[in-house]
């Protein structure tokens, strides 16, 4: 979550533009949780594909999702939206 917020602050709101970062954490059924971090900034660069990028931040987020037996997704939705869905251990 921290990496997502830092990225939004660094890249989404350039030239002193204002915006917002939204954080949501919710259950997805009995055994999963979804974490969404989204902003209403400039969005992803044209032609962006997370699998093509070598970025420490993206690598950290994808690695954490994998450690949690989860899924990581990044999309341009009128800004950037990062979604992680992972298993909740009892």
C-alpha cells in the first residue's frame, strides 16, 4: 500500500496539480481480501504493460502479492488503479 501511495504522489500529480488517492480494503468472500489504491492523476504512460517494466516499486508490489498467494493488477481508470487480491489465513 505504501509503495502505491508513494507512486501516486510522485507521478500522478505533476506540475503541482491537485488530486486524490483513494484506499479501499474489503472482504471478497470468506477467504479473500481486496486492497485497491487508486488516484485521479494523469494515468499510466501510453503503451504501459507492467510485465514489460523493470521497476523496483512494481517488483515489490508484485512480489508481495505472490508471497500472499494473491493477484496483482494495475490499470488506467481515469488515473491509476492498483488492485491486490489475497488470501486471508485464519
